[in-house]
């Protein structure tokens, strides 16, 4: 007999417990002198004998019960030595969107299907999708018809390619299959992006043969929209796009901008291979128009149409904008915050633009950064409160000025100045790395933050304050507070060199950018999203639908959810009068269809030993047999039968 | 017609006080006094016409036996006593086997203590009746034997023999009775104090022999309340005082069969004695022994 989880057999040592108890409790302690035993002799002897037998039986049952349960958890099974017969085949499918180039997908499917055709009844096959992470579309099965059907209906996705995880998983699976002949059918376009990161010096396991398709025809025409952003002023939308040419050396394309089916603008672009051509197109806008759902396409369509379209949304007049209050700078001080936000306007992934606090109502889809008294005056404070009531996000740098302090106290936030530093300056610590606002930054290490020295600061105290970091005296240095539908991020120090050395350090701008990105991703701004990236939707119940892009999506009613779009396009979440739009684009790394330069590299992956390693096969067979046999059920059933018997006997022997 | 003694209801003795009294003699006197105070007429009487002596009147004496003329002369109440026509011979047999050393109460009497006390009281009663009283101590053999005499010194000897510890002896009641039987030459009353934990057949043979010698037998079976009620609890190891054998058992599970078997034993014992014309009384060590004295007097009156 073999065991699937032999570690559980250690629990059988627990039989020692009832054995010890049996011998500890075995002898009655009471001695009863009696004139004669002649009247209780036979019956007492009989009873004593029966009692002894019952006690031994109870002990036996208890031991058996424990042993059975230990054995059941260890999953016993009868192992048969594996025999190698038939063929096993894994078809590893590169389902990235680069496979839609020209006729690559169709050709490779025919080739893979022809490999499947070589299998006969009794052989086993499976389909492994490579992207975004390896997953079995059809696990290894002798049902070849199921594999063929799945193969025939298979379509490529919108992900990028990573070969290595799928290569190793397929190799390992085949190595453990009890087949004479094991073949890995590599249905991929051998793109350089896919092979990058693969350790070619590490061949496939013994006995696994990998088959590559014949070389595919190179594409002749390939360009991609690599970036699309839309901003706005009072009178126009400004669309910024970047287009990269991959093939041929020089080409012309026309960038067409549409909202729905309505064409808004078109511009011809001259492209050189390898260069990213940036264009800015202005689109007139009505003063009342505050939203735009933009689709950009390249014409004419080239050999890889998937990346010839891109999407962007403009929501609200101040989308992706940071509203900064104005403060009077002290001598020898610079407006580090303004400089930092300005520097975020040029980054590609999540640019932010700076704006001033409007005189009237603040646009709710912006983030207000407040560090002086301006925003807390009586009139401005009304705008601030309304902004928060509508769901806005405010980042307050505490300076302790009277109006700021008064506003904070009104919202139950008490601030206390830190004591004057002695020889050691103040530091912040105890960062909540699980907080979504810090988690991204924390992945690169918190050391730069821990090294910041503070000359002055404020301890924050509020019943609803969720701490992000503490001072060394364990009071809160930074935290988040919910006010109305909005949020207030509080930092207990001003962004000035007088308070700390942080503004001059290299961590200042990246930290602010990460924080603002995290804040915007949580709903107030429009983030830049890629296919396969999760979107945390607002807490209100609403309808999730797709308004532009290929494919259709039936509107769904959801609440408190995160969604992961699998296709590019423009998605919308509508809750009452509030609408959130999300532009989801492809990761354009995949647009570069250049194949891996040396075929010999991937041919080197071929297994050096044609004979399968029997140990791996035996281990896998053991695992399979172990998981298939249900002997453990019988043991549990027997234990369940023994249990009431043991209880009945134990009750009779408990005197 | 032979007269019978009808005993009125007597106030029970304080058995705890009795067990606390030091010395066998004091115990015997306490029992005697308690016994006599319950009688309306004196048990001391004879039926001979030959005058023997006067003695002072004691409460309970038959007023018919007062000498009124002497009272007229001396102003003292005197009772006439006559020499008994037949002097009774009483042999008190006490079983000192190990089973008799059992006592369930911590401060109470063992069965042997109780038997000694009853024997001493009976001897005292008999001596006051002017009967000749003797003693047989029965154990693995006939441990001691005192010939019956009516003297006071004999009574004291009997008490001292009773108080002697015979040590650990084998339980052979019937054999020791057989051994004692030839020593009881003249007819008399044989009072046996024992728990009668003996095989029936040898005991029956011994009893038959005593009856053949025309002795009147009074069997006083002395038992501890724990033996009768078997009021133990839980589980334990029972140790046989006679053999040292041990049995582990749960009381609840063996109580029923014990009580049944013990009840059968009592019934068999009683029937055996009664079948052979012997009197039988069961005495519990937690109750006073007055019924034993009553049984003796009843038998004596029956003989006279």
C-alpha cells in the first residue's frame, strides 16, 4: 500500500495517548475489605472478566479509530507500476494578439491540428494557453475528440507573450506522463518578446520532444498606436498620439479620430521605422461639452490590425488634474509641490497636470492638494466641503495655520505639534504597506522614506483616521480620513525644506506620483489602463458596459466589484447620474513582431535524452492513482462505524 | 405445659455508647441493665419448693414471692429464693474466624466485638440465674474451652478468655464445633455466635451431633449492616478477610446478584437450624443485642 500524504501517518503516534490512559486508569484505587467473597465470587469474577475485556476492546477501538483517521488523511492507495504506452501531446498555444498578424493564426492552427491527427485512440493530449499566464484549456485527456473540438474553436486573445512559464509547465507535464512518445507542439510565432527571458541552456526534461512550425512569412506592413491621450481646454480637445512603425522602412498612415461612428478629425503621418511619431490634434469643442470617448485608428489597416486602434476618454473639464492652492513662499524656499506636479505632466504612464483652485465649484474628478490657508477661508471652505461631499479627494499638508486647524477640528481631526527635536531629528515609520496608496511604492522599498528627517511636524488624531505612517512616538504622521463621499489624505508636515529634507530628495516626486496614481485609480481621475488590468469600481451599485471597441459586452449590474477587461475598448460604469469611463488599450510591446534572431537557440531546448525518466513518471502515476482511489473514504466510514461502538463501550467501562 | 417468656417492648440500647464503653464486663453490665429494666418481673426464679435464702427485693420481682411476714417483723422487703430443682448448663460458643473481624463502621463494633459482648452478657445473665456457664472459642480448631460452672470466679475467667486475642485463625467453624462437642458431656444450652460463613453440610453434621447429645442450640448469626445491605459505591477491589482473595468489580453491577445469593444463604442457614429444632436469631452489629438475651431466656423457660 502507498500513501499520497504519508506525513499524516505521523498522527498515528497519537494511539499512544489512549494506551497511556488505559494503563494509568487501569487499576481501581479503592480497596474494600469484605468478610467473604463467596457471595460475589462468580458474578463479580464474570463481571470483572467482562469489564476487562470491554476495556481492552475500548482501547483497541480507540487505537483503531486514531489509526484509521491518520491513515485516511494519508490517502492510502494501491500503486501499480506505470507502463509506458501510446503517445502524449501538449499543444502550447501562443494566444497573444500578435498571432493575428496576416494568416499566422490560421496556418499554425492547421499545423497543430495535423499533429493532433497523428494521435490514435488511447493516446493523450491537452491544450495549454500561454498567456497571460499558462492555463490548461483542455487538461491532458484521452478524449482526443474534445481536444480537436477545442482546437477548432480556439481564438487568439489580446494579451502579450511570455513563453518560458508555459514551456516549463508543458515539459514537466509531459515528463510525468506514462507515454512512450511525448511531444510538445509549439504553436507560436517565435516572437522575440515571447522568447525573451527563456533559459535556452536548460533543455526540456528527458523524453520530451518539442516540435516547432515552419518559419512564418514576415509581415510587410506593421505600425501601431503606442499612446493616446486627450486633454481639454475651454474651447478645444487636444489629442496627443504616438505611432510607431515596424515595417517597412518608411510608410504613410492616416490617424483617424472618432467618437462612436462620428469622425472628428484625421491626420496623415509620415513614419520611419523604429521611430515613434508623436502628433497633437486639436478638436473643437462646445463650451458645454465636458466628456469625450475617443477611438483612434490607423488607415489603411496593416498586417496586424489589432494595434491599429486605441482608445482614450476625457471626463470632466479637469480630468487628471491636480488642483494646487497658492501659497506665499518663504525666502530661500521653492514651491517643491508645484514643481513635482509639473514634472508629472511629461511621464507617459500616468501623467498629471497642475491647475489652480477654481473660484467656483471644484471639479470632482480632480485631486486638490492644499498646504496653506487659502482653501480653508470661509468662502473657499464651502467649496472644499461641497467637493468632498461630491466624492472629491483632498490631500492636506498640515501646517497648523489657524484656519486650517479650525477646519480640521470641525472635521474631528485634532493636530498636536511634535516636540522640538533634540540631537535626533524626527522620523516617520510603521508604514502601512498593505494600504493601496502605499503598496505600489512599497514594492521598491521604504528605505528612502525612512531616511527622511523632519525638523517639525504634527501628530494627527481622529476617530476615523486610518494611519499610513506613524511618528517615532507612535502618533499618526500620515493617514486617510473619509469625509462625506470623499476622502482626505492628511500628511502631518508641510512640503517645505523648513520642515524636512524630503522635497530635496529623489524619493519625493516618485512617491507623490505613486500616491496620486493610486488615488486616481480609486475613482476620482481617469487612469491609463491595459488589457488584463483590474479596475476597482466605485462602491455604489451600477451598470458595467462597453461603449466602444471590438466585441460586445452585455451590460451587467454590479456593486463593490473589481473588473478585469480582456479586450481593448472604452468601458463605462454608470451609477445614477454619475458616470465613470475607462479606456482600456493593448500593451503595445506585442506590436513588435520581430522573431527571435537565432533559431538555433530554441532548437537547443530539445531534450538531450530521448528516454523518459521513469522516476518522474512513477511519481506522477503514484499521484494520479492516489488521487483517483477512494480507499480513504472506506477508512473514514469504518471510523464512523467504530465511533458509536467505542462510545457505547466507553460508557460501560467508565465506572 | 412449658411456660414461655413473653418479652415486652424494650427501649433500645445506644449502640454507639455501647461500642465506646471500655472493657467487656462494663459492656455486659450495660446490656444486662438495659435488658432487665425492660422486664416487669424478674427473670431470676426457680420452681423448687426447697427454700434456699432471702434476698432484697428488686424492681420487677414477683410480688407473690415477697415474704410479708418478714416485712411485718423487720420492715424490709425480702424475696424468698428456692434452690432450683434443675441447674441449667450453658455453653457459649464464639466464632473468632477472620470473617468475624469485619466492621464496616469506622468507630463501630466488629462482628467479633459484638459476639464477645453478647457472649459476656449471656454469661452474666446465666450466672445470675445460677446456671452453670461455660465457653468454647471456635476458630481453626477449638481455641479455648471453659467448663460450665455457676461461680462468679468462673464468670470472670470466661470474660478474660473472651477478651484474649486468638490471633489469625483458619475459618473452620464446623470442625471446631465437632471438636468441642465431646467436651459438653451433660445436656445444656449451646449458644453459637457466628456469621456461619461455612459450608452447610459440615455445619449440619456438627449441629446434628449437638442435638444428638440432647443439647438445646441457640444460633445467633451476627452480621454487619454492610454485608446485609451491600451499600458500597463505585468500583473497587474487594479483599476476602478469610482467604485474602481479591476481586475487582463495580458495585452497581454485582449488587443484585450478591443480594440474591446472600439472601439465599440467610434463608438456608435459618432453615437448617430450625429444621434441627434450634433457635435462630439474626443480630446486626448496628442494633442492640437484646433479642439474643430474650432468646436465651425463652429457651431456658422452655426447658424448665
